[in-house]
C-alpha cells in the first residue's frame, strides 16, 4: 500500500463527501479510490468512512484521523515547496574549488558582480592546485583542467588552452634563446609538481603532426602554478604553462614566448559538479557565471589584435 497516496485519497473523499468526485479530482478510477481507502482502513484496523448508496460520512475515528492527515499532508507539501523554491532561488552555502591562478586573476576581480547578484548565497571559495575529491571534501562545484574520468561528476567543457614556453626578457638576454626543445637542456627550467607525483610534469611539444612529451631536467619545481609565473618574472628560468594564465604578462612584455612553432594544445577547462547537486540553483548559477567568465576571457585572448600585441 502507498500510505501517503491512500491518505490523500481519504482526505479528498472526506472533504468532498464522494468517492466519484475525489476520484475525478485525483485522476483515478472510482474503484481505485475505493481500494486506496479500503487498504488504509485495513492497515489502521478501523473504519474511517460510513458508506451508503447516497452519501459518504466520517466515522468518529475517521474524523480524528482526518485532522492528523491534513496536518501531515500539509507538512509534506510545505517541505516539497521549500525544496522546489531552494532549487529555483539561489540560497544557502556554496563550496567552490578553483585553481589558484584562475581564482586570483579571474575570479576574485569578478566576484563582486556575483555576490551582488545573489546576496542570499554564502560562498566558501578554496584556491588550490591539487586534485580535490568533490564528494569527500563536500565541494559543490569546481574548475578542472584536463579530462574528467569520474562517472559521478558532470563536466561542462567551457574553454580550451594552448601550452606556451616562455621566460623573462632579462633571462633570455643573459642566457640566450633556445631554438629547439632539445636546446632547453642547456637552460634553467622551472617545473610543476603534480599532487599525485613526486616528479615534475614532462613538457609537451608539437613535432610536425604529432605531439610528444619530453623529459627535461628542472632546476626549480613547485607544487602550485602561481609560483611558476612569479619565478619566471624574476628571471629564474623558463616555464611551460597554459596561455590563459600568462597571456597578459606576454602582452605586456614581462614574459616572452619562445619555441612558438613547437607549441601544442593544452588541457581543456571544465566546470564540474557531483550529479547529486546538479539541480540546485546555487550550483547552476555559479557554473554559468564561471563558464561565462572563462569564455569571455578566452575570446579576448584569441582575438587577432590580442595576438598581434
């Protein structure tokens, strides 16, 4: 027996005084409506309604039970309405995880627009470059680079990137320009340490129609992307990084791209969130905000005049 449905049927029959009218209102057959009430009476071990050929009336037990049914059904409806409202209107606590460079250079400057638009949201924003278990660390939405292999996550690809190799003008003036990836072995290289590896990432280059990883010696390595750029600005060596992060320093002349003819595609960027949170309004609006932020930034970087500077 579906007890909640049986209670709904009983409540409408009692209010309308008719099985036929209640059945029509609930889009049930009269026989099904009668069956629901009969099962409820059997379950409770009490007669709730007196039935005659002309009318339906409440028994004393039915009258007492009806009042409780009304309260219970009203509470259930209120809970459903509250949940639907929460899904439609962004509110509550939202836990966000983003890479440090994106968070510092793109998200933070734009965040006032988001918080003013959704004042009922309480944001918790975490900046880090390590892999985060969204469910284990109770993160609602995150920005990820590269392929998303977790089947419990929904991923929306929002931007592409290109890997660029670059260094400061002062470093290149002192150490010279490498002409091929092999020339890099004679230079000071700054690497990025992945959180799941004790070694720095291999660098990737395009050789004709194929892309290959090249294992290189690093003089300096970091487990976060942000210090790579800072060290390169200070003339500490050469880095390889996605163009989205260093586009402005290159345009401003603080960094110089080298080995452009060997440059290849970098990781795509995706907004990801657990399947269990995909219908929440707070997740939806932040995902749309972050996606638009990245797309607009990527579009500005890829304009011909941006590349010409």
